């Protein structure tokens, strides 16, 4: 199964355990540092969009090439954003916890799509229970 099909086949609900759902994931937000030409970013974006749609979690796309990453149509300039300008590689996902007003986790680099999704899932669970 190719990367895009694998990630698209994962329901966003799998990213959140029962603990995360009970811990008000709406207090979490994601900053997705991406580039429209990155195949990993393109594969991850639909999962993050589904997660946003199903949980109400805010996702800010910081585009490093000034273009949208489908299915997200709105984005910030990642090269000018104070939290993302220093990144040299994509994809990166920063998890912001509004209760603590800080970035609680950073998931970056893709060894495999499965590994990335599992790391993101774990980081979301940990951030939700802080």
C-alpha cells in the first residue's frame, strides 16, 4: 500500500484515544509546517483535516513555499511565522496546548508514515492530559 493510501485509510479518530477525547481536544491546536510539493506533507494533510473536522481542533498550516497544502486552502507564510521560520525540513507538527499557552510537543521527520502517525497520536494523547 502506498503512503497516501495508507494514511488516508486511517480514520482521524484513531489518532485520538478515549483519554484524548475525554480531555477536551478542542483546547489543543496544531501547527502543520508543510510544503505543497512534499509527498509526505500531501499525504499527512488529509488526516489532519479529518482530525480538525471530527474534533474541532484548530490546524494552522505554515506553508514553507507560499502555497496551500490540499485539502487546506488557508495558510500562513511559514518562513515569516515566528514559530516555524527556523525549520529546514518538512513535515513538522507542533502541538499547542491552550491551557498552558505553550507548544507541548513537536513531531518532525518521517521515517515511515505509520511511524509518523503513531508518534503524532502519542503526542496528542500526552498533550491532552497535561
